[in-house]
C-alpha cells in the first residue's frame, strides 16, 4: 500500500474542519495509519519546506505553518498520493474546483487548509520528518476487500 503525508494546517484546525476533512479521506477508502496533533517548530518547518526556500512566499509559509496546532497523519491505500492530491484540489482555494477540499473550504492563496505529499520520494522523506516507524500501525480495515477488489485491473 502506498503511504502519503497529510497535514491539516493551522487554518483547518482553527476553523474546526479537522473532522470533516478526515471524514472525506475515510469515506474514500484510505486508511489512517498514523496521526498526531502537534505544533510544528520553525526548524521542522524549514526542513519540510526546504524546496521552497528563496521563493517570495517562503517566509510567510513558515510563519503560517508554525502559527498554531496542526494534525499530521499518514494515509495508506493504493494510489494514495494521486487520490489525495486530487481530493485536495489546486493550491489556491480560489482556483480549486468545487468538490475538492480546497475548492469547498478555501478562498485564499496561502491559507489552503492542508498539505499532501506530491510523489513517492517526497512522501517517504516527509513521513520520516514527522513519524518514527513504530508510530505507523500496520493494519487493514475490515472493509478493505470491498474498497480494493483482488483483481483491480
Ligand atoms: P501544494 O501545497 O499544492 O503542493 P506548493 O507549490 O508545494 O503547493 O506550495 C506549498 C505551500 O506554499 C502551499 O500549499 C501554500 O500554502 C504556499 N504557497 C505556494 N504558493 C504560494 C503563493 O504564491 N503565495 C502564498 N503562498 C503560497
Ligand atoms: Mg507541494
């Protein structure tokens, strides 16, 4: 099963949208294999967003992601990265399609509710920033066989 890192950013927590966003991922059939509420330090934020260092929005991005509690979680499922990126919608809320999380709940450029890994290698690196291996649980929800048929070609 593919794994991906999702962060419900400070605006999602402050706007009491945690439950509704997590519910969408659960309803889709993805499995939560790790989850915690935490406040990201500047040092951790700088490591996470190192690829964006030097861009005009970088200082604001570090301020934003460290400004309050976030929920970090690892979701598992076949094609979890593509599925979650599609469900998140485009980066800016005003461009994201209705029906996506950002499209339904966001209107801004920088406050866009959640982070999701964008490729298998970034998912691996990002998961390791937030979770020890022992914090990720290996289990299969009882409906798994009804979400993913055995011969899903
Ligand atoms: P993504 O979150 O959709 O993958 P990225 O391009 O990786 O988008 O950007 C990381 C984060 O940086 C975005 O989620 C958003 O919070 C912030 N960001 C990106 N571009 C801008 C911008 O032009 N203005 C303000 N914030 C931005
Ligand atoms: Mg990104």
